[in-house]
């Protein structure tokens, strides 16, 4: 059985309309540079399998190196 691996593209070369088109076509979110941490976290959380989110529980997914 193949598993789906979520992908979040980080790029400096994308307009908002290009990102939306890419999401519709490929199903993968784009986060454009400069990276906005809340946007990155949202993209990760929205693309994690529900099981992975349940395993994390109330712990932060990202801690910014703290």
C-alpha cells in the first residue's frame, strides 16, 4: 500500500495566483519567501494526516528552535 507524503513547496518565485493554480493542479501548498511562520505552520497542519495531528496532541508541531 502506498502512503501519501505531504509536500509543502517553499519558493521565492511564485505569485499568489500561481500558488493557487499549483495547489489546484498538484494538490500541494506553496509558501512564498519571505517565509511567514504562521502560514508555514498552517500549510503543514492542513496537509498532515489526521492520525499524525492526533499523535501530536497539544504539543506544538514547530517550536522555532526553542
